[in-house]
């Protein structure tokens, strides 16, 4: 999706202001009153991507893939003659006379104010008369910049990484405010603050349950309307229209489109065929049009993006209200179109959208990106809960598949959110069966030991299916980026809908919706005279199911990646259930024709020995495991679907074997493959082999960095750097010659501070200081103090350290970048992008 290379013009010139700029600059006197006057509001800070050809940066823009020529040195003509030791000591020294720690309310107000995009932070003069940036009123005892170690922050830009350490530090400071309050009112405020999280979780779970129930009802009706309608009540699906009647009986209340037009014989089949195609194209095209017009992020399943967001990445609009509305409507239309896709995976995205909207109601969570990701993890569990009716499986799915940081409190929050979602959909009862999902079944007969062999065979088939499916799907995705069809996504979906409808309709199994097909394949026979259970039709049934497997394999591989809400969980389960049912039918026929075979000695003569539905469920688990590489969560989900502890062992065997075989093809699952395809900065926290090299071999070296010096800049020069350089952060050094590291300033903070300087009328020749001591005297009475926006305590590492150590730091601390030094001198920089893109051996 994004190229790793950026066409950045080499700039060997020094980012050094002219000598005339370094002299004392006389400014007009600006009368500022501390309490009676507020500064003009700054322009809203837009979250735009500053890297035109590679937006997937990690918060600073530096990458080993991009080498910027020329060290941007900022050498001031007025550099002090003192030694480097004295200079560094003066930089990090604090004055006991005019330095005080910030009060707790100031910390909370600052965190709230700076998180809002577009809120202005006034310049307020300190007692020395120089301009500094502060979000609170100007009072005596303001926090000195040397105390604010990590620097102040503004809202994150789009397509950048969050600072986990800073976010949790901000949360701890906020909690201290409430814990220090005394009295009954203080305790009530503490309880109210703590309860916000649980209220949001309950609201999210309830909203997810309601939306999922609505999607089930509407998508089932749209899927049935392609075949006919209910005479008594047009809004009823076929299942509700023919409620209480046997599956094989003719339902007089349900009318096909051929009967509506009074067509007879072969014409009735042709009319029904045409209506099936027309409705399929209409629904599929409408879903794609909604996505393209209103919310491009609503396409596909959204799980790769959710994994990336939970990994600490910012994607603006991905979980917004328009995305939620478009995804919900699009899922109804896409599921009813007959395309080979599912709505179970996208429900995770829907749940996270609900959680994101709910967090906006909380002042506690709205401004803390790390805490919001804990809520998103809980919402992901609720999404799987309503998709499969498996609340425990949803919690384990969130832990195993999507979450990056999952402490004990997040597991408890996920459990509560999943429980509320489960109760909500249970009360709504969309299928009127008392079940959470349509295909929930319960088996009454145990399996035999000899059946472990075909279960292993199903696991092998699932691994082969998953490996081939991922390779084919990614090859189609790469072809799509080079094909002309990329510019016509709506036409692609329309043509795909036409082809899918034409091929699906002749096969009675592929004509069904995926969830209904899975439900019928999972069922026990128990004397049920359906086609699947009639021994006279076993030959034709096997051929039709094989055809469904072939059709589903190719169409699912192509559909997953188009501009339409689509998931792969249900199509994979349908394909796996088909080949599992084929194996079950083969075993059943073998046992019936050769009951004296030694393997069947344990079978009772008067009772059925083989249950083909069990093979269907094991096959579904193997296919899903082969495609997604889920393990524990998949077993729990399947166990909750069947409700029988007896079949946990066959499912575990199939899932284990399918993962082993799938890993032989490709170690990445389908979601990880799409993360790599989109070049998202996703760093897995699982143990992976790391190249035995030092960080110096992959770092962006000093002469390739854009570096700012502590002094010597003016507003114009810094704005020029922002205009000509597309990096998202700049190391700050004492001077360009020695490169003694002072800190790091993000692009967003620097731009915001300069916007504020312009907002109060400061000229372009106003001097700016990012470190060191501010000048004194009347001739330099006015300047812009940017020191408090600099992170003066960045994570540093020796450039001779091993890559293994650097990777562990990125994984466990959630870092965006690490500055590499040698005896305090800056040597280079390594980013999360470097770790993700090249040197983690998957």
C-alpha cells in the first residue's frame, strides 16, 4: 500500500541561521497581562501525513530505508566559549529559587487541553519577560523546563505511533490527583472516575450486541429476498416465514420469484436465476459504493488494522462514526449479496468503533491513547462473542490474536464486555431459537479412537488449505496493485458479484448463505431425511460439496481484498465444513459397507457409529486454523459452539496439525500477511529469531539525520526546516560539531509551538531555544522558549548494542525510536520501522 522508499531531495546545506540572526534582536514591546488577557486561538492542528510516498512512519519519519544526505547542523555564531562539560551541566541544572513541581490540577488540565486538536495553548511570559509555552494560566512558580523530563506533548498526528511510556505516566499523574483528595466528596469523585471505564465497557457490550443482532436479521432477510418473499409478511426471512414447518416440506407462505411472475417449467428456474443475479449485484455494488463514498476504512475485515492500532499506531477515522455506520450497513448488504465473505471478522471492527465512540464520553479515556487501547482489546472480545456466541473464546481471541498489551485488568475488562454483549444478543434472540448464533449445535454421541486418524487427516487438509489460500490471496492482492482494475474498485465488485451469482446459483449448497450452509453441515442426521443424510444421494452430495470447496476457495481468495466489508472466518469455516463432511460421509459409507473391519469393532451394531457432523466441525476448525493460525482461542470457540467437552480433543488435534502444516508454507497467518502487505509498523511481541548483528549496522547514521542544535534558530529557520523536511521528529544536540545529545523534539510539537508563536504576533526573526540557558539582558528580552517541548530524557542505547536488545526494548516498552550514542555523543537513530521492516526474521 505504501512504498518504503521516499524521494527526499538531498540537502547538504547546514540548517544554520545567518550570523545577523544570532545577534540581539529588538522586538516591539508586547503588553501581556497574566490573568486578564488570553492569546488568540491558534489554527487547528491538522492531522495530515507529512510523508507523501510512505505514510506508514513510526512517529519520526526516520527509517533505515531512507537515508537523508547531509547533517542538518545548526551552529550558532554566539556559541558559548565554555567547555562542553560546563555547557551540559548548565543545561540540566535546576534553580531552587524559581523551579517548582506542577500542581496536580495543572497536570490534568494540560493533558486535557493538549489532546484536543485545534485547541490553542497560550504563550505566557515568565517572570524574566521571555516567552514560553504553557497550557495553564501564568502564575508564580511555573514548572521549569528542566523538571519536565519527557517534555510536553500535543495530539498525535495521523499515521504515527503513540508513546506508551508517556501515556501511562500521564495516567499515573491523573490518578494521583483523585487519590490525594480528601473527604466524602473526594471519595465520591474517585469512585466516579473509576466507574467510567466499566460504564463504557457495559455500553460498548450492549451496543455491539444490538448491532450484531440487527446485522443478523437484515442480512438473512436480504439473502432470502434473492430467492423469493413471504406472502404474509414481506419483511420476514424464509426461516421466520416458514416457522414450524419441516425443512423438506413445501412452504406455501414462501413464494419464489418465478411463481410471482407465473413462470412454469424451465422458465421459472430462469426467472429465479435472473432475480438472484440482479439482487446479488445490487447488494454487492451498493455495499462497495457506501465504502468508497463515505468510509474507505470500512472495507475488508479491519482486523489487520486493529492489530496495528493496538500495537500503538494512530489511524485517524478508522474507528469513527461514519466508519461504524458504513460498516454496519455494508455488512448487511455484502452478506446478503451472496459473495464469499463473512461478517464475523468485521464485527470485531464494529465493536472497536463502538468502543471508540463510547470513550469520547469519558474525560478519563478520551485523552489517553494507551488506556483507549485497553478498551479496544475488550471490545474485540465482544465482537467475537456476538459473532460465534463464544464469550470465553472472544476473550482468548483478543489475548491471542489482536492485543499487543494485555495485562490482567484488560482480561477482566474483556470478560465483562464480552459477557454484556452475550447477554444482550441472548435477550434480543434474533434467531428465535434461544441460541447466540445460527449454527450452534450439540452432539450426543462420542467419537471412537480410530477416528483420530481421519481427524489428523483433516488437520493436514486444513494446513494445506490455509497455506495455499494465503499465497493465492496475497498474489491476487499484489496483482491488483499493478492492474488497471485498481482504479475501478466499484466495477470490480460489480463484476465479482455477477460472476459469483452466476456460479453459486446452480449448486444448491453454494446458493445458501455461508452461515446457513455451516449450520446444515454441522447437524446430526438422527433420521433427518435431508440430502446430506440420505444414503441414496451420497455420491452426488460429495460431488456438490467438492464443487463448493473449489468455488469457495477461489472466490474467497479474490473477494478478501476488494472494496467491500468482508471477512474470511465464515467462508473458511464453510469450506472446511464441506471437506470435513466429505470425509465424514466417506467414513460412514465405509463403516456401513464393511462393519466387520477391525477398526470398527468398537461400534455398536444397532446404533450409528460415525457422525459426519463432527467431521464437519473438525474440518471447519482446521481450515480456520490453517488460514488464521489461531490455536487456543479457536479450540475454545469451537467448544462453545458444540457445547460438548467430548469433542475438544479432536478439535485440538486438527488445529495443532493444521498450524504445523500451515507454518511449513508460511509462518504468517492471513492477517499478518496483510499487515506486511500494507507495510504497517506492526511489531509482534512474540518470540522470533533475531539477526545476530549490532544496531549500528541498521541505524540511520549521524550524517544522514536532520539534527537541530540547542540554540541559534529563529522562527523562520525552523519553519523552513518543517517545510522542506518531511521527517516527523528531530534529535536535539548541544552543537553540530560535538553532537552532544540533549533530547528529541517531535515534528507535531515543534509545529504547534511555532504556530502559537505566530498566533501572538511574534515575527519570523524571533530567536528560538531548544536547550541550554536562555540569554539575559534587555537586548534579548524576548525569545521563544521551546525547551519544554523537547523530550530531554529519550531512550538511548549504545550504538554497539545487539539488535536483540533493541528489539526487546521496542517490544516491552512500546518505543517509537531509540537514539544511539557513544559517550553522550549522538551516533544515529533506530526506529520501530527499522525493526519491523527488515531485521525481524519472521
